[in-house]
C-alpha cells in the first residue's frame, strides 16, 4: 500500500515535472525562434545596406573619374602626385579612401598604389586605348592581405590609365564579426529564456504541485477536511477554490449521510425491537385470550405502519439530498390546490387554500409538493379537534431575487400552513425542523420526527428557509419560503 502511494506520488510529480519541462522548452523555443528570426533579418538588412552603400560609393568614384577624363585631356602626371590644392588624385582618394595607381603608356607603373595593384592584360589594353574613358572592372581581386574591387580607366590617346581600388574584405570581416555576435546574442537569449521559462514554470506549477498533493492526500487518507492552498486570482487559483468548495460539499454530504445513518439506526431500533417482541408472542398466540390476541394484532399492524412511514420518510429525506429533478417554472398555488385535494381525501378534514400575489417560481415540483404535504399532514396530526379547517396560505411577495428569505423578512413566495392544534412550545420552535426531534408532548403520537426535516431540506434547496411560530388564539403556523427566480443550488 505504501509503495503504491509512493509510486502514485512519483508519477504525479513526474507529470508535473514534465509539464514544467515542456513549458520551459516551449518558452525557450519560442524565444529562440523569435530571436533567430529577428537576428537574421537584422543582420541581412545591415549587411545588405553596408554592401550596397559601399558599392554605390565606389561606383560614384568610378563615374567621377570617367567624367573627368572624358572632358579633360589628363596625363599620368596629373594623377601621379597629390596636389596641395586638391588635384584629381585627391578627388579620387578623399570620398572613400580608395587606392590609386597610375599606369604609363606602356602600362608601366608610374605611381604605385598602396598596396600595389596587379596589372593584367586587360589593364595594359586599356592603358594603350586611344579613346578616353574606357573601363574595365575586376571584382574579388586578391591584393596583399585583402580583397579589392579594381577599376581601370583609360586616359586616351595611349597616354596610359588610372587604376582605382576599394577594399571590401575589411567590411566582410566586420560583417562576419557582427554575425558572430548575433549568434552569441541568440544563444544568450535562448539560455536566458530557458532559465526564465524554468523559473516561471516553477512559479506557476508550484501551486499545481500543492493542489496535486492535496488531492493525493484526499485519495490516500479519505479525509475531506484537508486544507487546499489557494492564492491569487488566475485560473490555477480558481481551480484551487473550486476544488476546496467541492471538498467542502463532499465533506458536508458525507457528514449528512453519516448523521442520517446514525439517526435512522437509532430510530429504527425501537420499532424493530417492539416488532420482534410481538412476533415472538405469536408463537403462543393459541394460548392467549381473544382480547389479548386482538390487541397483539392491532399493535403489530400499528407498528408495521409506523415502521413503513419511517422508512418512507427516510427514503424521502435521502432523496431530497441527492434529488436530480430538473428545475421548472411552477405555480405554488397549483401545488397547494393539489395537496389540499389529496389531504381532504386522505384525512377527511377541511383544507382551504388562500393565494395572493404572483406564486410562480423556478422549482422542483415533486420536492415542493412533498414538503407542503408534510406540513398539512403535521397539522392534521396535531389538530385532532377538526373544528376549524386547515389553511394553506401562499403569498407572492415579489422581493428581488437574492434577498434574504425568512419568516419575518419574507421571500419571493411564502407558503404557510395554519392549524388550531395545541401549538408549539416556545422552547421547541428552534428545534422542530431537526431530524428525529419530537417535542415531549408529541412523543405519544405516531410519527418519526422526519417530516419537518424534509421541509427544511426542500426549502434550503430552493433558496429559502423554514419557519414556525405560535398563532394568536392557539395553534401553529409552519411553512417555508422559496426564492422567486432561482431554484437554489441545492438539491
């Protein structure tokens, strides 16, 4: 048993740990995906912007050189040295820090660049060209330790050419470093997201762990009074509060069931003992005088009827605790008329019904009829004189839904049965609705003490309260209230 309980606890914790791990991994995965996407797009946009900008600057320098050699008859000497006042060479170097190398008519290097640029067949052809402004471009040229773009522009008339170059390997190195930093940033964000997700998952699931522990304690011990930890206002807190309320109702139901069984056992013991005694005397019935025989049979009949009534009321009371009769729109006035007709036929007594106001409620017709029948039967039992009719008074008060219902405050609908019996003693008014309670003056009368308890259960199930009072001039007024628009939560 203990090993099984430990296994269940381990499985529950493993499931919660799996949930925590899933939450952590999911959080980290989402963060990683977003970070990778943003990093990739940012890097791609930055790299594209830098490369395009660099290419645009180089193309602008080349275009300026072409314009200049086409409009002016320039010689290699014009580009060979820098001019303090700003010559053509300075105009080429200043915008982008380009490398300038000047070639003579035979493609010899007149002014070597820093670093020196390679001179190929195409470059020699351009240097000997007769037309100024002819162009040849080389991409990805390996010069020294770097990669360059190289453009060679002819000066015309075979005077030579000017080579200009722009290094792009340093830009690529910068972009490569940016890429590495982006990858490191993504990794750091993923790790941070995983740690934060783990912390957040632990914070969230910690309450689920406590709630699962409480559920396991209930399953293991069977005790419903275990305190359920509740904190916050989110879905987990709502689940905890709902679970706590469920345990409370189960505990109350278990207590009601236990008390009902104990009380029923106590009350059934007396008639069963009497029945056993009388049945044992039946073995000697031939030896008994005729008068004693008749008394014995009458006692058996009376005790069997009382036992039948007690069992029926116990069944009604137990059914009232778990009644699943659906709520309907019913008129208590109609129920009162049906109960009055049945009571007149059963007891031969005059039963009147007085109605005022709107008596339509949301209720369970069977339960309401059972409660009202118990009140009328109780009145007929105690009012044995029968000189005055039993009155059923149904009053629609029309109070707002949800207001407190009671004998003094009234309710949406108030049902009251009036009789002219001996009345209820003041000290018994607060106890007449208790299970199996019978006032001292009523213990000699038939009954089980469950009829009014059923009335209390039905009233509570319909959002109302039972009440009892003494009538002026003698007798009792006993009844209950029903909320007009809500059948209550009980049943």
